[in-house]
C-alpha cells in the first residue's frame, strides 16, 4: 500500500524568505501526487497536483513542487512567503491504477513570522 | 459550483449517544469520501461511495459507524454509542470519479464527545 512521509511537523520562516516543505512517498507502482493546504477551521484546498509530464508543477498562491521519481519525493516550494501562507500543508498520494483512496501525510505546519 | 457543504459544523454529545452528520457534495460529482482528522494528524480515510454504492471501507470504520448515500447525492455518516475516542473532525469530500481528479473538501464537522 502507498504511504506518505512529511519530514517536518513544523516549519517557521520569516516573511519574504523562501520555504521548502518536504514530502516522500512509498509505492511500488506509479502514483499521482497532490499538495493540499488547510487554513484554521476550514477544509482542505488543493494547491497543486502531479499527474504526468513535466516534473515541475505550479500551483496556486505562487507554490510549486517537483516530482523526483528516483528519490520518491514531491517537495513543495515557494520563493517568498507571506503572512497569509501560515497554514497546515498536506502531501497526498494515490495509485495511478485502481480505485484507491487518497492517502495523506501527517502534515507540516508552516508559520510565517513578520 | 457551490462547493461541498457539511452539517453541522460542530457537534457536542455525551458518551453513548448516537450522532449523524450530513454531507452535500458538488452536484456533478459521482464520488463521495469520508475522512477523519484528529489534532496533529492528516486526514484518515474512512469510506467512499461511487454514486450510491459504498465501494470501500477502512478498517478504522468500526461496527458503530455506518454511512449511506441513498440516492447518489447527499451522504450521512452515523456513529452509534459514541466514545471519547471518536472526538475528531469529520471531513467529507467529492470528486468527479477518476484517480487523477482532485478531492474537493467541505469545512468538516467537529465532534466532541464528553
């Protein structure tokens, strides 16, 4: 079965600094990968997804992620963060074939400091 | 697209009572998912429907939990004889039904069992 590991539970960063949130997945077959963001007391919102093709995918709010098959990683990056980016970020994986539900990591809390 | 709506937003109940939550998915989406999220964790899959058929249930879903989607539109999740360990955020999501389709989440129902 597929699984996701988010290596950092909390990431504090100063406003306008770059940030990288790390995600590694485990699967013996091809996967689809997603990043979601959750603001306080809200549901999850899709940031970006990797399905196929270019390994660098761009999402909303200036975020991007790079799929690295050899390292089984899908790290999320933003070159300059804002206070409004403070939220919980979840990496998720599902299998390319079959009807497997989305499996989420435990999340990374991004705190942007003024 | 009015989004996924969940009702109620918050529910406080005493141990041993039954509770029921409702989810209204995006109207054209044929798949509906239930996830549970506890503090500091990512969403954990509970069950999902394709139209009115319940296709998969997690082993997290004990016999006290039951979900229905009678006409392939809204869904209900019932928890019987609630326990303190059931306290969590219950998230509903819908999608258009392929593995590459992202999930659209509601804002969740927060259950507190006292």
